[in-house]
C-alpha cells in the first residue's frame, strides 16, 4: 500500500528540480500566508500554491484535493472554537466572530496549500538530505525518517488485517463494523509497535548508533527558478499592499 501524496511527488513534473529551490518557494509562501493580511494576502497565496501544483508541477487535482481535506477539517474545528466565548451567560459568539474566523481560516488554508505544494512535488528521499544540508538537527531528521518508513508498515498492517476481517464478514452489519473497526485499530497499533521495537533492536544489534547515511541524488539548482520565486513572492506582497 502506498501514499497518494508520495506517488504524486515521484510523478511530479518538478521531481527533477533541486529540493532547496522548492523549499525556498514553499517557505516563502508560508511566510507570506502568515504575515500578510487574510484579505487579499491569504487568498493570493492559496491560489498561487494551487495553480503551481496543478499547472507547472502537474500534480493530479484529485490527489491535491484529497490531501487538503484533513487540514480543512482541523481548520474548521479551530475556527469554531476561536469564535465561541464562555461567560456568565453561557456560550456565545465573539463580537468579531466573522472577521476572526475568516482570518484564521484564510491564513491556515493558505499555509496548508503552500506546504502541500512541497509535499506533492518533493519525495522524502530528496527532502531529508536537503534538510541535513541546511543543518537541521540530526535527531529531527532521524525521527522524520523513521516515522516516514513506519507509515508504510502501518498501512500494510491496516490493509492485511482489514482484508482478513472483510473475508470473515466483519463489516456485514453496523454492529459488526463498529466491533471490527475497534479490533482493527488495536491490532494495527500493537503490531506496528512490535515491528518498530524489532527494527530498533535489529539496528542496535548491528552497532548503528548514528543516522543511516545514504548517497543523495545530485539535483542542480536553477537560477531561473530561484529568480522567478523571488519575483513572484515580491509580486504577491506588492499586490496585497495595493489591493488592501
């Protein structure tokens, strides 16, 4: 079982671009999403990220849309809790509820779109060496690497156990579905924990005390791409200032 975002990154038209170039673009868009006003800054940043992903990078629209669903759910819950007030009279809406919710949703969705632009165009095997060159702490990179690898173990366990449950009519009724879902969650977590422990013991038995080093693929940076990134970010800031 694979991740749709990971497949999109390997199949992206920007796969051969230097990870540092794409990091600069996505980081710049995230900073703009955070610092510029929600209107029109966040709207322009979000549209830019989506257009770049679906256009030049050729990320499948369905994959990008499905990837943004979960951040959207968290943003909706956060916006709801941010506009509710609790006082002596009970629950109520904040005086500036609409403006506060709009600002929160705008900033969050624009930043999420910028991060997804990087995720759907850059495989982890390219991103982790780039972070190491940027002197990100080795412990952070190692945790990210192990978590990424264990995701596939988790997904494989999930698929295997669910297929076995479905073959035994575990989802034939609502009651059985609830029971099977609970058993599925418990079995996947315990099996993943066990496999992670065995992986750690195996690496320790081989004397691996530092991170696993591999030879990264050399992807040259593009001056034209970097120049277009800087000019594009400047245009976003200028357009926001003019419109606002």
